[in-house]
C-alpha cells in the first residue's frame, strides 16, 4: 500500500540538500550510560540521515530524521518531553526545512510521546493501526494517520518502507528500510551492541522474538547501518547481538 493519499504535495523529485559535514557517532559506554552532555544531541549518520538522541534519567534513546527538499521525515519521538520543541527548532535552524512527517515504530512513550505535539505543529503523524490500538489501550499519544500493512512512503525523491517482522519487543514493533542508502532503522526491536541484556521485556513476546529478528536479518541482509532504539549505533552487528542476547537469556532460565 502506498501512502500517496496524504503525500501528494511531496512526491515531486528534486535535488536533496546536503546538510552538514559527516561526523562519526560516538558510542555510549554501557547499558548504564548516564547523560553527560546536552539534553538533545544530533549526529550525522550518512548522506541526509541524522540520529537524534534524548535522555530520561540519564539513559539515551535514539530517533532518526531524513532531510529532503520537500521537508524532513522524523522517525520516532524524543524520549524527553522537554525536547519536543527543541528538536523541531534544531532541525529548522540546521537544515532550513520544516518537519513534515513523523512515523512511530511502536506504542511505548519513548516512540509516540510527541505525536500529538507534532500534529499540532502541522506535522503529518503515522503509526500502524495495531500501534494505534495499543496506544489507545495504554493511554499513549496517537497518530493522525494509520496504515494497516507494510507501507511505502515517497517524499522529496526518497522512498522507504515499513516492515512488521512479527512480535518481539512489543506486539506491534515495526522497522523502517531506506533502500537507496541501506539504512535499517530497527528501533527498540533491535538492541545496541553495547547492551548487556534485553532490557524492558514487559510487553515482549520472548518466545517469538528470535524468529522476528531472523526475519529482519533475512529481509535486509545488506544493511550498511542498523539503528537501535537505545545506546550506540556504530556497530552494524546489532541484529546478531540481539539474537545472541535472546539466546543467552533463554539458556540461563
């Protein structure tokens, strides 16, 4: 299914503005990493892709954004509610483009928290219908637009797709694939190679989780970048590390 219904104004191809010089992302040290810098940090990933990180109780949470000549696409919400407006301001100041689209990858607050704030600021917000249902049940913020199955979006010359590989971190977790640049945004389904355990499994399907990770590995075997929901992203072996952690925890029971 294509999301052109709400994106017709963005489908014209054009030259993408290059924003900023490349920076090598700095790894956070351990699962217990505490915030030592600003409440909001932005690091260049590749091309027009950037990772933004916010913190709650000192622990880092990652989101991503893509700069196009038709506006900026934001993936997931800042974790720290005080950074909703600063993220929009930072993007506008740095790239001279507004945020026009936001997609949240599952219903937890560190992914959906800014959806209604963004919508009030003219951003088109999206989640899967399944995420919307869990958001409603949990009293979390909800998106304006919903998709029912894996969906492709096109904006400013970039095409990307959502993919639901099965239950894992939550029953609704999706990943996003930006094929031209081989960027896989895994969100909280994927654990950073810095993680020492699987973290929050409160809403997880632990028995299904390993096969879900394998489906992602099989579908996107040539990913050049794999972005987890928390901690560092410099190591592309995050999917295998997630699988190893799951297997380790299963064997310890």
